[in-house]
C-alpha cells in the first residue's frame, strides 16, 4: 500500500508514462472490494459513440510518438470498436503451434465470462463467490478479470481479445452462450463452463455444473434390487431432461421403471396426472366392488372385512415401490401433499427427490418426512455460505460453491507451475479425485462427476440414509 501512495504523489508530473500509470492506479482503487481486502477487475465496453470518439482522440493525442504504449492503445481501441476478424487466417497462423502450446505454462490471469443483463442474480453471486474464495483461501498469486458480455458476438470478441496460450476462461454461463467456444481451442486456451448441455464438453472445454446425472446414478445405485420406480415430473426443461436420461441409467441398475407421468407447471392437471400414475380410479373402483360384494353377505367374517375396508380410499397395492419427484420450489410443496391424498402413501412408497431438493424450505413438509434425495452433508458448506451471507448481505444461489472448488484446482496448478499438457493430464486422470466443498469429484470425458451421498429428511433436518 505505501508504494501505491508513493505512485499517487508522482501523478502530478508531466510525463506521459506517469499519466498512464496513474490512470491504472485510480482504476484499481475504484475496483477494490468494499467488503474484502482484494480487488477484482471488471471489464466494461462503452455504450455511446460520442465517448468512443472522445476517448480515441485522447489516446491518439496523448500517446508518445515512439509508440511505447502501442499495445495498450490497440487494446483500448478494440474495446470501443468491433474488430473485423478473419478466422481462416488466424487458424492458419496457429494450426502448427498447438504442439508448442502444450509446453506453455498456465497464466496467472484468469478471465471470468458472465452475462451482463440476463441471469443477473447468479452473475452477481458468482462474482462475489470468486472474490470471497480468493480471500478465504488466501490466494495472492493470480487475479481474475471479470468480463460481462451482452450477446454471443460480444462474448466472441472478448475471447478473441484475451485469448493467448495458457489462458484459462471460466464461463460462459449457459449452454447457448457456450455453443461455439470450442472453436477457440486452437488458441491454446482452456474453458471451465457452467453450461448444462453435456454435448458441449470436449477438447479444451470442461463443464463444471451441478449435473442431475450424478443425482440419478446415486439413487439407482442405492435402490434395493428389484425396486419398481415411478416418475412424476413437471412439464418444463428440467423435468423433461430428467425423463430423457433416466432410462439409460435405470437399465444399468437392478431396478425398473414401471410408470411415469408429467404435469403442467401451473399444476392445473396435477391431480389427474397423480390419479393416472397411481391408477387411482381403477383401484377405487375395485374397492367399491369389494364393498358391494361384502355388503350382501351376513356372516361375521364378511361384516368384519367390510368394516375394515371402509377406512380405505382404494383397494390393491400400487405397482411401484418408489416415486421420483424431480421438482422444487412452491410446486414441490403443493405436489407432495397431493400424493397421499390420492392414496400414494409415503409410509408404503418411498418418496425420492433429486439434488434440487437441497433446500431447508422443504424439510418441514409433513408428506416429505422420510423422503430421500442425493446430496452432500451441508456441514461441509454451511460455514462457507453463512460467511458469504455475512459479507454480502444476501442468500446466494446454490451454485456459489462451484467457484470455491474450482479456485482450489487453479491455485494448485499455478503453485506447481504446470503447463497445458500437465494440466490436461491432471484433469483427465481417472485415478485422481479432488476433494471440494461439494464433496469429492473427478472429470470424466471433460465433465465434472461428483460422488454424492444419500440424504434423508427427518424432523426439519437431513441425515445420512441407508440403502432404500
């Protein structure tokens, strides 16, 4: 800090070099965190042509004629005017250099790629999480530049401007935004993207999302042999994705899926979906048929049997032993009580959730007591999240634990001065397991794979569950 203020005192000289230095110092001060003693660079692009013209004129008029700052000036110009890129020529220049890139050390400047306007809550939470993770882990040997993009063209321009061998990009956030980033792999860069589309993984692109495949694998590995599974899912992207992957996972287990149904997000047809799933009308008809038969008999056994079944809503057992409910939010709290109302009794059928159940808001619901879902014992992350809330004054999105684990890997790579080839080997080695705040994980085919536990809801809390 003393050096910083010494530089500030020199800022009132007439040297062009000192003026440029002072501009950087004031920028760094402006971007320094108000909550933690570290700073995170934020890169924005000007929005108005008038400011572009003024800034460009200032740069040209103030730059020394020997072009000492030529590289910085070009950088500023590129931030203000879209550059016409010739991809074919760029590829020809770098195609034969990929082997050389393998020996390039990983750079200690990382670029974070997040959307500027869409998904603002998760963008803010992730930026805070990266800042806080650097502080909590006491990491000082690298910095993170935060780049906020408006659209895919803006994103591509940011990547082209910052790409160099050994550079790590963290992002983009969505599958749509990440759909074309693999075209930059020839630049010797590496991406850790939050995209959910597993088809985007490969080459230099690694996916670090919380994947439901890990949830289902954990569940089907835990079900007892010959378990019969029903699936009741919402008519949305998440629900249909679960439905699209569950069969391939179930066929590799000792369980079988016997029935499935879906309901609209507004729940207008939820009752009908539950009735069809549990064959409620057929079972209710069977109960009425038995009542009618017994009512016509006068023997004591028939009278006792009739008195007994008067308490029931339906007759006959359900054809499934478990029901998977991949939903969350207020819908889960409305769907869960409807199941026993239509005679799908949680005392006879095991209620099962996915990782999206990992929210204390669901743990007091009576119909979910005894229900199970895959996850990690929250004790591993409760302190981290509580400290986050204390520092930033708001409850974060569940995904904020991802930056903490990722920062740990990058710090290890930089501390050991690994090159690209060694980094790839580290990530792709099946025998290497990383221990993170979200549990142990590995990378399989460039996709993060987490070892999850089975959690059981009981009296407003969760506990480790056994085979079910």
